[in-house]
């Protein structure tokens, strides 16, 4: 039986399912990105994203009428 958990909440301090994690391919891809990418490159990526985000028009979210 596959366990269903909210990884964003349960795995804050590390993966709690280990090898049974349903997101293992993403974890491996993230680990590979961290290994292959220098901290300076990561900071450049983050700065570029922030620049783009600051120049984008605002996105309005309207709540559902209930």
C-alpha cells in the first residue's frame, strides 16, 4: 500500500519515506542540479527571476463567490 503524505509539511527536515518516496526522481534531479551548478550560478538564476518578477504586471486572483 502506497503512503500518501504531504511532503511539503512532513519532509521539512528531510524525506520521511526514504526510498519509497513518490518524488524520488525529482529529489535525484535536484541533487544533480546542486552538484553540477555553482553557488554563483544559482544566485544569478535567482537574481534574474526576481528581475523578471518585478517587471511582470500584477496577477489578480479573485476568490470564488461562496
